[in-house]
C-alpha cells in the first residue's frame, strides 16, 4: 500500500495561491451572468465577450477581438458566427483584403448587450459595496499592477518561469 507523502512547507497550496483565488472570485461572479445571457439570448461565454468588445469597438477585426477577449481564433470564429446568426453582429469583409473582416454590433446586439451589462453593473456594485472608498482605490491600483505583470509573465512564457524556478 502506497503512503501519501506530506507536502513540503513551500509546496503550492491551491487554496492559498493568488491566481486560483482570483479565478474563484471571477468564476463565482460570472456564473449568474453566464446563466442569464445563456438562457435569455442563447449566447456562449465567448460570444458574450465578443459582444462586449464590439459594443466598445465597432469594426474590430477577429484578431483584435481575440486579443481583447483572450480567446483562440477558433473560439473567436465560432463566437462571431453565433452573434451573426442571432442578428447581434454583422461581419463585413474588406474590399482590399478578403481575409480581413470587421465585426460590428447591430441594434439588436446593442439592446442585448445593454440588458446583460445592466446585470454586470449590479454584480460590480455588490462587490464594490463590500469595500471602503480607500480599499477600492487600492484594489484598482493593485489590479493595474497585476494586469501588467500577468502580461509580462505570459509573454515571457513557461520556459522563463521554469528557469527561475531552478529547473
């Protein structure tokens, strides 16, 4: 019978690992919104993210959308297709380069986005209500730093992390 080893004191504990804790908070607050837009509009998570991007940046290309949403090209293509099929977006191919398509939100898409966004604002307000004004400023600054550092970590890749870990 094999015996379980005791974790070393410096072992990663998932429940205390910052990226996991951030993920858990994000997942918990995303679920009610995801259930709503899924049931109400038949949207996938990718399609909702794309809708939110084109609500801000009409005429965005698929690659711009993928970068903004952190989605792979296949998920972007499927999400755009879902939005076009439901009449929430339109895709226009550039005359000079048939590979480039600009994606724009439609009036129907804008109405759906506004309805979903109103629930998103309620979620955000509930979260922020648990913080003082000073804590809100602190967390905003911290998130800006974490966003920048996470971008640096992502661009450096796993090999750089492994090298720093001494492996």
